[in-house]
């Protein structure tokens, strides 16, 4: 495995698309405060992440991603581990 040093932020999210070559789209929900009403609303964030051959995350998997150096125009994260797999055998 070619190692890429990770740093910075880490997120846990669901893989919503795995159609690109060695790339997955990961989405997670976050709560944002609306100060005027003093309440929270749900927002979703989506990022592209590198999907190494050793991990090979599929659509529907719950994964942990970490920030890395820019790998392409849109990829600044990589999949570190699969926390919950869709096909549990």
C-alpha cells in the first residue's frame, strides 16, 4: 500500500456513489444553529474521497475519511477504514 500522510479533519459518513475509478462520494449530516430562532436544522455535506484498492468501499458502506494533501481538483480526503459494510456475510 502506498502510504499518504493524513492530517487535519476526520469524518464518518455514508458512501452515496462509488461509480468513479478509485473515488467515492461520502455524505454526512450535521446540525447548524439558526441564531434568530435559536433552533437547529439538518444540513448535509458531500465530499469526494480517494478509495484505495486495499479498502474498496462500496455504495452504502459507513466509512471513516481523513484529510490528506490535494490528490486532484476535487479530492482532499481518503477512506481510512470501513466501519459498517453493506454486505455483511
